[in-house]
C-alpha cells in the first residue's frame, strides 16, 4: 500500500493546477466515481495500459460501493476527495465544509487505507473560504489544466430525434476529446475525465497511446506534485 500523503511536503501550495512544465510526467484524473457500471471497465483499461491515475471520489458513492473503492486503491491508484454529495462548496458555511472534508477523508481512509492529499470542489467552484477550509485540513486543492469535456450535455430540443424516447443528452465524440487533450497537454499537465461510459472509455486508450508516443509518463497527482517540488528546489 502506498501512502501518497507521505510523498507531499508540509510546505505545499494550497492550489495545484499542474506540475512543473519541464517534467515529462502527466496525471490522468477521473471524477465522480466510483460507479458500478463504468469504473470496472475504466480500471481494466488503466490496468492493461499500466497507468496509475487519481480518482476524485464522491463520499456517498464510496459508502455505497466500498469494495469497488478499495479495488481502485488496490490497483495502485490514488484516491482523492470530491465532496460527499457533489454539492457546490462555494455556498457552504466554513463549519459545514470542514465537517464534510473531514468526514469524507475519514471514510476514504477507513475504506482504502489512503489519506487523501487532494480535494477537488464539485464543478470546480471555489472561493477564499473553500481554499481556507482545504488548507486547514492540511490538504491541497487539486485542480486541472486540461479538461476533456466528457460531460453529458443536454441535446437542444430542436436537434432531438422526433420520437418520444429519443436521447436527451449526448457526450462529445471521442475523436474530438482525444485531439483536444493530446493537443493541449504539456509536461506536468493534470487531465480531467469522469467515471462515465461511452466516448470517455473510447478516448482513454488513445489518449494514453498518443501521449506516450510524445514521451509522457503517467503518475498519480500526489507524485506529480512531489516531483514538481523536488525539481523546483534543486
Ligand atoms: Zn464532479
């Protein structure tokens, strides 16, 4: 069992969007899991590609699927805190934030043995109070610099098929995700994906293959942070 928190130095920055740009390491992050239908397939893809990533899990899903959460950790991935219910933090009181951050950290630690280093606010929304709350827990705000944009977006009514049970939402095509992610990734990049199906699962093996061709290695986010600091202090 790797304790990622042990890799991070005490004087850490509170916000982390990406690592040092001269490194050849990058991080894949997967938000909103674990999901019983999508996470096992995602784990299989990462296992086959021998990639260790960072999963920003939702506390409620950890409570519902402890075995699956443990499996993510056992396969060598980093587990990070993405709130309990995926409610926005920028409208929450300081006391509520502190209590929730702590509760989710404890749940993750009890379930996986990992003490989360990072918190990622739902929807990426934060303010000074959220930053302070995260800092007070000795955590780092784990953001990203490359967004795959793999959300399901509602299809405008006039573009829907004219039958009653036609699809109401759609994901961006995998080719477009791949082109964008590979084009925008630089050394130290943190790439945002979600625990979802369809186009995301198609895009990930391609993203891994093409970024490796460009000479990048994949490491969990806490390692990216630590290596950035080591190389900066040298
Ligand atoms: Zn999310």
